[in-house]
């Protein structure tokens, strides 16, 4: 039993969700998904997946997005949900 619990809880496939502020920052800068995608070198649908939390970016992509939005990575991505009204 302990071995199966370990395998389930320590699986490489399960990840903590990554929360982000991409959409809020992108729209505040007046950028479309396509424009941001062009800046970071991905398909515009990838930006949508990221904004909806359906996909976690690689470190390289997170850094490219932060640079394109002129923000620090820690301002855009978190392991905890952001507080509204902050």
C-alpha cells in the first residue's frame, strides 16, 4: 500500500497548477493574443491555453512572456491564486 501511495503522490505527471496574470497584463497593454504570441514565438492559441490555466509554460516561454510584457516572471506566474483587488 505504501508503495502505491508513493507512486500516486510522487508521480512525475502530476504538477501543481501554475496561476498567471498574463491576460490582465496583456489587455492592460492593449495587446491581442496574436500580438503577444508573435512577440514570444508561439501560436496565439498557446497564449489562450496559458491564460486559461490549461497549460503551464516552460521556463524559457515564461521568461519570453515576462520580457514581452515588461514584467518580472514572479509578477506574472505563481503557485497560488492572486488576490482580487490587489
